[in-house]
C-alpha cells in the first residue's frame, strides 16, 4: 500500500514538473519566437533550444546554415515545412537553392507545389513568376503576373512595364492569346497603358485586332477609345475615324455629320471624334433642358472664379479641303469677363494653324445665332473646333457666369465671306513676319 502511494506521488510530481517545464518552455519559446519574427537572428538558437520543432526557428536556422552546411540546411527546411505545411517559404527557399545548382527538374516540381499552396498570394506568385522567367517559360510568367495583378492592383505601376516589354516583343505577343479569351480585370487599364507607351504602333494594333476576334468577351468601350486615341496621336486620322464610328450605336450614328451631336442630345463625353470637356473645379459642363432650346437639351457651361486661359471644350474634325461654315445658337447668362469666349478652328496636321475664329461671347443676351466661316487648305488632314478665351492678356481671362450653346452645325459652302477673307489675310501676314 505504501509503495503504491509513493508511486502515484512520484507520478503526480513528475506530471507537475513536466507541466511547469512545458509552460516555461512555451513562454520562453514564445518570447524568442517574437524576437525572431522581429528579425533578431541571435534569438534563433534559443528558440530552437526551447522549441525544437518551431517552424519559424527551423526556417531561419536553415537560412543561416546554408553557406556552411547546405545538406543540413535542406534537412531543416524539410522539417520546417512538415511543421507548418501551409507556409510555402521553406519550399521556395529549397527550390531556389536547387535552381542555383541547376537541378531544374526538382526546382520546377517544388515551385509547382508552391503555386498550389498559395494560389492567390501576390508575393508568392511574384516569386514563382521570377523562377519561370529564369527558365524562359514566359507563358507561365504571364499567367502568374496576371494572378498578382488580380490579387493586388497596386502593383500595376511595377508590372505594367514588364508586361509591355512582353507585348512589344513580336515573338511573345501570341502568349497573350489564351489570357484574352476571357480578359482579366486589369486588362482594360493595361491596354490603355499599352496604347500610350508602346514604341511600335503595331503593338496596339495587334492586341486591338486580337480582342476584336475574341467572341467570348466583347471589346470594351475603354479599349476602343484608347486605340482611337493612339491612332489620332500617330496621325492615322482616317483609320481612327473608322474605328471610332465602329463603336457607335444606331442612335449615335444618327448624330453623325461634319460635327458630331451639335444639338447636344447625347451624353457629352465621347472620346475620339466627339465632344471633349476638360476637368476643372472652377468650370462645369452640363446637358439640361432650358427655355428656348431646340430639342430636349442644350449645353450649359458654368464658370465660378475660373482663372487662366480657357480651352476646355473641343471636338476633333475630319474635313476635306474646302470652305465651311459653323453655325449655332448661343445665350450668355451673366458671363462676366473682360475678354469673353469664342470658337476657333485649327488645323492640327501636318502643322498647327489657325483656320478661323468667331465673335466673342460675354455679358447677358437672349438666344441668338452666330456663324464662323473658315477654309481648310489642301494639305490640312486633321482639324479641331475649340471654345477658347478671346482675350490676349492674362487680365482678360478670368470668367464667371454661364454660357449656353445649342444647334451647332458645320456645313460646306462655296466661298468665304468678306470678314473671313480679311481675317485670313491678316493671319497670313502675321505669320509671314
């Protein structure tokens, strides 16, 4: 009986001591684990001493041991992974080491496991993409970079240049084909970046045609707008106009003419050959019903302490050589300005040249008609109609109040009127000086 009591007392004492030791080990292990996580390499050995199977301790120990004993370091990485199979870092390190030793088959296999462990982790996917870049598998690079961008759009500034480099390389462009059968969320923004930055015009052309040929995912308006802008920038005006028209629906095509939607019945912003409105906190443009308007709406421009030269409303034109007349209706409503505003028509290609300008708008007036005659010379391939500040000096520019427009049209006429001929003669004399 006495022996049995002593036995159980010993067992109880051992259990208590074991629990105390485990508690101390856990506490000290946690203390050193925190230090390791903060980057304290001196805490790695004490952590493993108190908790030999701690995955972070094993991982960090392997990294420090690699240069001295690569085989032992690899063993530690294996133990770290088995202790926490959700953490891909040990496999990433081991796969990288194998790659450095040109053991590509084993390295590729480990990176395939890594990919499955963290399929949407952007940092892990970046690491996998870098591995496949070294291996020359740019199809896999593209796939993983796409995953990175879908998971973290903030990386666009870093990754878009790399993707553009691939897109600009003729031998790599076809790698995008599987991806664009169902374009990822980042594609539209990237295509805008590509249109703006690609060195070769054939690059945006290739991808625009590729997207048009994709039946499973229709071309987005933003893609068409970016491509039209690129064609305009490169001076391919006729092609840009055809592409732009291809994106219009039947109601929008009804508003086509030498000037698009001069009655302001459609939404105001149409990139390409529609109205372009600049953004400014002291200026706003709206389409609204107002007394005296022809049709359901007119264009209202509101200025609130606008400073500086105004050039915030314009439309690109594609007119053949000849003489034209811009007509419309205007209603200044308390438009306070020393210089006012006026319409101007410029040639943009092959050189910028003023073709004509109209009378000033300022003050307050009921709806009244205006017109502007101008001549497009034979060499002029591309024009622009703009509403601009009429003054010549900075003190004439400030604007307050409202100005309404409606029923704008451009028609071809036989000849310039006397005022337009005189204005053109003065401009030519001024340019000869």
